[in-house]
């Protein structure tokens, strides 16, 4: 079945959750509150992981909130049709989620002290994760095979827009004090240290036991066991559990098991070319 994406400002979004109205409202009318905390990512970069981390920090390590309330209700997707309603009625301080590129993020953010946590991931692993996700997620047109996936990923017409532009747009904020970025790879390498850094950015003073509980409950295995974040409760027309698992592998470097040498070299060339203006090194560049 062909997927008719919703297009806003030239960017395609999956129609099941988004509408032109919700995206336009989020961009032009959504009133950011000074105590809002935003979890912002490009898809497949660790969004749901960060949702767990931030929810657990908010509940000071007590897992009951994360274990009883769906992640999308704990941190509404405010630019989507259903998430918008939830975000508007959410009492402060809000935790909010989105995949929006910087240029269509709420305009009112510029005049606020709200905080953004931006998580990014090796784009080659994003490609692989997205490939498997597209097979089980019905609102997205599946990539039939991986042969053309790396090249398709680099096209501006990819759903949610270009990864390169997403990262570059958000990285323009890297020196602002209400912006914090972290990589999936850093979370994997040192979750405890990452949680402490996030707490510091949020001004949340958690003791050692609370931090350990955040780390334990946001682990890949704990999240897989938690139906409130593993996506098993989503209806089959949104996420078909017979075709894969949302929490699939949860590792770094899986692209090595999928990219051919030629694909890897081609991707590297595109990456070098598109990223050269940024002047930053990420864990996967080393
Ligand atoms: P894989 O498909 O590579 O396994 P998003 O939430 O942005 O859609 O990202 C989904 C990716 O994050 C999936 O990657 C998923 O397994 C991974 N992920 C989610 N929670 C994780 C965790 N606690 N530890 C490691 N990876 C996690």
C-alpha cells in the first residue's frame, strides 16, 4: 500500500501520527514554557531510551511511573495529532518529545529558557535500525532491502528530512546553556556517567542509589521487559510485532554486519562532504 506522507515545509512525515495542522501548530503557535524539557532526536537515534532516562530522572529513580504509564503519555509527542492534545493539558513542568528539525521547532522556544536534550547516533546505525523498523512500522514505507538504503537515507526526500540537516541545525545551538547533546554511543559506553551529566544539565540532584536505579531501569533488558516502553501495546496497524521488535539489538556498530564495502565507502564520502562545515568530531568519527 502506498504511503501518502504529510508534508510540512518540504519535509515528509508519517501520516498516521502527523497532520499539517499539528506540525504547523507546533511550529507557529505552540507556547513553550520556561520549565519544559524537550527530548529531541532524529528517528532511530535512541528517542525512547532517552524518554526512559528522563522519566526515571524526573521520578528520582523510582520506576513506578515508567512501569505503569505509557512512554508517549509521560513525554507527549507534541507535534503529532494525539500528542498535541496531551502536551497542551500536561501540567508543568512538562517532558516533551519530537523528531523536529530545528527550523520547524516551536518559534516560542527562542524566547524561553526551556531545555533541549538532543541525542544523535552514528547515521550508519540509524540506517540499519530504520531499515528493520520500517518493516514493522506500518505508517512508514518499508525499505525493501538494504541495497539502496544508505543512498536513500542520504536523499533530502527521506521521511523526517535529511539526517545531515537535522544534526547541523541542532548543533548550531551547541554553545547555548539550555541545550545539551549526547550520543547514543556515549549512553552505551557509560550510562551512569551520562545520567549524571544529564542530571547536572537539568539541575536535578539525585543520590547514588537513585542514579543506579535510573541506569538499571533504562537498561536495554529492563526496557524490553517493560511494556510501557517496548511498544508491544501499540496496535498492529501501527507496529506489527510479528515483523520484528522495536527494541531490536541495542548495540553500536551493527552497520558493519549490513553495509558492503562499497556502500560503506560511498556513505563515508557523502558523510565527509555533508559534515565538513560542522567542525565537530563524534564517537564514530574516531
Ligand atoms: P536498534 O534498532 O539498533 O536496536 P528510537 O527510539 O529513536 O526509535 O531508537 C530505537 C533504537 O534505540 C533501537 O535500535 C533500539 O533498540 C535502541 N534502544 C532503545 N532503548 C535502548 C537501550 N536501553 N539500550 C540500547 N539501545 C536502545
